[in-house]
């Protein structure tokens, strides 16, 4: 299996483990991830205002690049996935955005949302399969009570994301099971952690994180896994449970060593 | 702001957001699900209602526009596909677009930086707090 890969800014910097572990685990699973050339930052959040077309161009460039190579575009970061997939929806359905973006970028032929954007977790579930994941496990996470934290970006709006059941997701729990751990299901796993608001309103973020972490504890969770660098930051800053990226968890169970300063 | 100017801004907000307020049946699910409900002076359903009635000034001046987390719960749970988050974003965009109204400037970034601040937070904050 071969994928075009869009890592995103944070995975090249503060969330380097999310990236490195994804690549190492993919190698073991037999999936080739080729980083697309000259990708640009997705912008971190989807530009929701209808007349903000310029802000969508970096995503369109990446999507068109993957199309020209005939490959699916793989994301590991929740935010990149959300932005690329939302812009891709516009490029398939919104005539104004389609015309403006293609005209400005001088695309020939026009890009019309042909690329399949998929998240690493979808790759595991839909393309590779958790049975194969299970076979790669060398150090099962036996007895570890792990809570999945989905947050917002992977799930909503489900009409566009089509990632999992937005109210009762299961892909991360299936992964934890395949890795030999014990998934803990708590009702705050699809609640917002406060997101970008932590840049100015730390009180609100703290409140949101406290609700999430207390709920995990009340349901017996000892650790939280996430796919989002901003969720990771907020949960670690305002919570008191260990938080890991889901790709770190995979490497741990696969017996792949990743150094702290990798 | 004259009544006419306010009406014009409301019309613009509806265009920018793509929201059709007449679809709203006022069930309140959006506000019921909103994680920032307690922090807001005006709630998601009120944004939809007030913009449709030509009252956008109060919304633009309220801190409520900065309490929306863009978590899309209101969009997800709306049974009529009204997309309240999109109208909140449009009101916010109209507030931030005129020159000199940026809520976050590059000079202020050092105040939010610590050793772990992800690039994602800075990018998102700039997109949300300045236009």
C-alpha cells in the first residue's frame, strides 16, 4: 500500500513523535508513506467564512498534488485532516470555491475534490485491518486502561468528515484492543478540550480539560490517547493524567524503540 | 451604526455563513449542546435568531463571539442543518475584518508561548483572532 503523506507543521516540530511513530509503525505494517513535496501549512483551522478562498489554497495545492500522483492523501494530525477534508468537500460541492481556487492556481485540469483524504486511523481500520495490526504486536499493552480522546476535529461535522460515528466512535477503542490494552469509554471523549481558545482564555480551557480528565478517572482510565497536538497540549497543561499520541502507543506495542529526543 | 447599516451587515453575515435562518425551528439543541453555553451572553440559537431579525450590533460587541470553540457540536446536532457555528464565525469575521481590529497581533505572541506551545495553536489563533 502506498500513500501520499501530508505531515503538517506541528508534526515537524512540537509533535515530532506523532510523525516519527506513524512512519515507523507504517513500515512494520507494510504501508509506504511518501511525503508530498512543497506542502504548505493547512492553517490549523478550517476557514468557515464562505468568502475566505485564499486561506483554502494550501489545502487545494496538496490535494491536487496527490491527485496528480493518483494516490490517497494520508494525514496523522487531526487538524490537518479536518482542514484538508473540509476543503476537499468544498472543492467537490461548492461551485464558487471550485472556480475561484482553480482559476487562481491555474490548475489544468481543474481540481474537483477527486483525492481521497484519509486519516491514519482510517488506514488502519479500512485498508490494513486491525487483525494485521494485532499480528505486529510484540509487547501487548496488557492490563493498561486507556481512554481514547477524539475531541472535535476528527468527528465533526460528520456529514463532511465521515470518520466514525460522531456520538459513539469506536476506531481508537478497536486499536487499543488490537494492541492488547483495555479501552476505557468515557462520555467526554468527543467533547471539546477548548482548542485554540487556550491562546487567550486559559480559564475556559482549564474548565473543559478538567471535565474530560475527571471523567476519564471516574471511568477507571489511567492514560489518555489522542491524535491532535493541540488536544495533547491542553490536556497535558491543565490535566494530571499521562497523555500519549496514538502512534506512540502503537510503537510501544510493536516493540519499536523511539528515543525521547527523536 | 444606523439601522440600515446593521441590516446590511446582517445580510452579509447570512451570505458569508451560508446560513438560512428560516430553516431553524427553535428547538434549542445547538445551545443545549454548546460546551461554552455558560460562558456566553448570547447563545448559538440567539445568534441565528438575532441576525435574522437585523440585530447584529449587540452580537459583534459581545464577548460571546470569542467563546465559540468551533467544535461543530451545534452543527452536528442541528436537526435542520442550520449551522449556527457558521453564523457565529461570520459575525466574528465582520467584527475583525476592518483595519485595526485584530484581537491578536504578532507582538503579542510571546505572551502565549511556552516550551510546549504547538505550531497548530499559533496558526489557529491567528486565523481566528485576526483577519
